[in-house]
RNA sequence: GCCGAAGUAGCUCAGGGGUAGAGCAACUGAUUCGUAAUCAGUAGGUCCGGAGUUCAAAUCUCCGCUUCGGCACCA
C-alpha cells in the first residue's frame, strides 16, 4: 500500500507504486491534462517518476510559480534539438533556465547569425507541434561516455567524466534527440506551448572560464502563455525608455565621447544633480562623525609597491613616466593615501575610531568590454571612507555603517537592497583566528542592523571579509554600490599604528567603506530607478514658470524671483508658444513642477501649479506655493 | 580582453556602385493662445577613420576606432 497525501490534506491509497501521472488521472482527467510535473516531499520530479512509498505529493500545473522554471528548461532543450536538426555540426553543452527565460551554449566553428535565430525559432515551434514524448532514461557511465564521444559531443563527454562517482546519469530523450540532463522535464514537447522568443546571440566561455573556448550562447525568453510573453516584451520596452544613457541625453545631464573613453562630461543639469548628492552625503557623513580629507591624484609608484597594489592591481592602473626611473600612478583607490594621513603624528587609542572620508576621484583602466554608460567607467568618484579602529570596534562600526547606508538608500528611494557577505578566500593573508573574529564581527553587525545577507563563499578580499550592497538597474542587471571591507593587511604593510591604553604600539584595523560606491554608477542607477522623474530635492530644474500670454511675462519674472529666493531652482518660459507646447516640453525633460501664469494669475497673485505626470492643476496663492515647494524641496535629513 | 552586431543631419531612422533622404529638433517669420506637439519658410552631412578594388565607393574588400548585447573581469 502506498498512501499519497495531497496539498488539501486528503489521502489516496494505492495498492502499489504509482506515478505522478497516475495520481493526476485518478484525481481527474482535467488535471491529468494540465499536469506538467509532480512535487514529491517538496522536490520537483518528472510526472512519470514512480513513487513507491507514502509521500506528500502535489501535481504541478502551469499555474504553479515554479512550473515556469520547468517550462524554460524545456524550452532550452527544444531549442537545442532545433539547432542540432538545422546545424548538425553544432555541439551541445549546457542550457539552463534563467530569471526570465533560458539559454543554451553551443560549440560551433561558424557563428550563428540573427537570421539563424528566426529559423531556429520556427523549428522550435514545429517540435512543439510534433509533441514529442519526453522520456527519462538512466545510463551507465560507460554507455554515456561512449555515446557522446562517438557522436562528437566532446563537451558532454567531458561533463560525464566529471560527474561524481555515485551520480545517476540521466538522459532525456525527445523524438530522435537526447541530452544528458538532471531534469526534471515536461511529459512532452507539446506542453511547452509557443509563448517563447529567441532574444539574442552572445559569446560565453565554456564553464565560465576565460581560458576556455568561447561558445555561442542563444538567449530566449519563455512564458506560460502569449499574454505573459507580450507583457514581458512590453516591460523590456518600458525599461529601455528609462535607460540612463538615453535619459542622460534627453534630460541633458551628461555625455560620453570617443576622445575620453570611460569618462563623463557632466552637463550643467547633471552637475546640479551630482552636487546635490554630494552635499547630501557630506551632511550625512558630518552628522555621523566622519572627517573629510583630500589626497593627491598622482602618487609615486613606491607607495603602491608598499601597499601591494603594484603587484596585484597594476594592470588596472594608469601610470605616467615623468622622468627616468620615476613612475607616478593615477590613484585607482584612496586607501594608501588615507593611511598616510593617519600616520602623520602619533595616534592614540583615544583617536579611534577615526572615520576618514574623501570624495575620492579615481581612475582605473577597465577592460574595454566592461565599459557601460555611467555604470562602468574609467574615471569616477567614490564616496570613500576608511574607518581606523580596533578589532573590538569592528562590530559597532559595521552596525553603524549599515544603519547609515540603509538610511541613505531609503532617502534615495531604495528599499530592496541585496546584501552579499563574502567570507575567506583560499588565498588570504592573516591567521584563521583573525578571520574568525572578523567574520563573526560582520555577521553580528548585519544581524544587529536587521539585514539579511546571502553568502558568497570564498569571495572575500585577500585582506579581509566584505559586505557588498547591490542595487538593480532598469533591465534587471545588478550593480554593486555600497561595500564594507575589513582589512588587516594594509595597516601592516603601510605601518599604521596607534598607542594603546597599555602604552604599547598596536595595529589598527581598517574598514574600507562606501555607500554610493561611485557617484557615476549611483547616479546611473538613480536615473533608471526614478525613470528620470526625480524627487524635488534632486531635480536639476525644480520648477518652470510658464506664461500663457506675454502680458504675464513680468509677473512670471516675479514668481521666479520669489522661488529662487526660497532656494528653488527655477527656470522661466516666456516664449511665444502655446501652453500645450510648454507643458509638453517641460514634461519631457521631467521638470517636477510647472507654475502656469496667465492674466488671471498675474492679477490675483496666484499660480496654477501642475505636477509632472498629473492631469489637474491647483490654483494657489503665490505665497502658499512658494512655502509649499520650499518645504518639499528640502534635502532629507535637514 | 573574447564572441557577435552596429556606426548616414542634434535625435530616431530610410537608402545603397552614378547629384545624400524623411520625421522631430534647430533657425527665421507669422500667430497672444488656459495645461502633453500652431502654421509657413530656411538652413543643416568628412554617410566613424584609414587603405584597397573601380571610370566612379556612403554603398564592395581589408585594417583600425567607438558604441551596443553577452561572456570574462570588477582587487
């Protein structure tokens, strides 16, 4: 007897082992038709898999959230089948489901073309129509190895060889095509449906290693139905409209050009935004016990040799040969310079923690393929600071930092922040004792700050563990902004010391930390996150006074003066144009507030206030409007 | 850096071995108008750069640069 318990709590008994399909059929033919897979004790399995003992079971249909992953994984298989039918010389490698779809990596001498994509997609739809039954088989290692080797599938053969000894080698067969795969899969290709689309071609290294061959990756997206697919494509289009590179041009914030690759030309409007953020950060840091410094751009190579950067980071550094045997480096980081300031004079334990901040302008020679708008540049400014403290202060300083960081992010409208915790790497400096202490300190601090972290095992810096704070751009790409890194090594290398209570010399610990990361990247993300519609305190132009008739020109000037006197960045538009045009143009450049004035307003000392994106207007006395806007435009945190 | 694609007016894009095209923007003029495009006219180009093929190259070929999409990288 096998007792199967269903999600509703009911139990069905079977005389012997049953498959998921049997159970679904037993419950009803409708469900049997809709069934895609079965979840046994929470684990997703093939519908055909046999359950031979009592179990909690649920039937997975397209309505299930995790049916999507199944669907997408199948889409990858169907694509691979289509590709191999059309291009028999293409070798298969891997093809997983992704956040919005799937991809499959192929090895092939001649690259696929965009035209090929159309052919492949058409063939995929044919395979769905063939409704090939998907069958799972378990092969011996020898059989699998021989099979893939004979077929010329070198990558699959390599993978089989590397599967652990006790691993079951499962093969999924659909029609004449098969693939080595862990599964689970749908019962047949027809269940996939046709709500998929091949999106783009890309290169990708075999097993993600740049030393390996480059494969050809085809990305696709896949959804349960046509409506969801359309919705996704529409969402992509919308996201494209908030691309910071596009908005940067439309709103006249900045530009990039060939003669200064990877460096930003900030236009007046963009620079207002930049400075507003800098002012805000400076106030925040001052309120949190930081001191601000400024250190040199050009620093002799010897300091970088001493810090270890010359050895580890040289390829990313711009250098200048000034005279024979003298190399200056354009600083890629601020830390060694901050240690130099720390080292001036004798520091006592009473001076700690010393929080030294700099809006540090740095340059790094980033690989050409990595450059991306404001997000990845070669010249940037960090909201950098180094906290010199004792080991005992790591937890409290980290906690204080996390609180500050979350406060700042909240002020910029970010509440969904991912925090990654990177612990000790294989190659590292410092004793295990010290690492234990540092990792525990970070863990305690994040817990105290109420942050959930995901572990990035072995990804810490060689000099200490770190926290990374990740924000997401308009099209779902993640960018690291904030960071906190514990460093035991640099104080040692650059000989930073303080005198302790005991009168002896001690090494301080350095916490490298940034909240925005770089102004450039943060502003890029900010633009996308707000879709250019900044809150009042950040908007480069906060208000436009627009006239309806030229008789109101003089009054418009007075209104603007009043607003400016109240600290509001105001422009006046007295062009001889219709109000419709003015509203449209200032809406497109995302000015948050428009004050429309005509004859009526001029006579009554009022303004018609129109908010960006809104339909209605509010008629206010000029005094009221100025007071309201001044209050709204105030920088958060005073 | 690697794989692929693209580069034509300020922007979006069409064209394609034989005089360089459109819409929007710009400029000029008219229009004084009540909340997302008033009308008319004018001007605007090293077709990314360099070499080659050709009577003739924006167009074909090669090399380079930049950008875009991925991958790798991001101490």
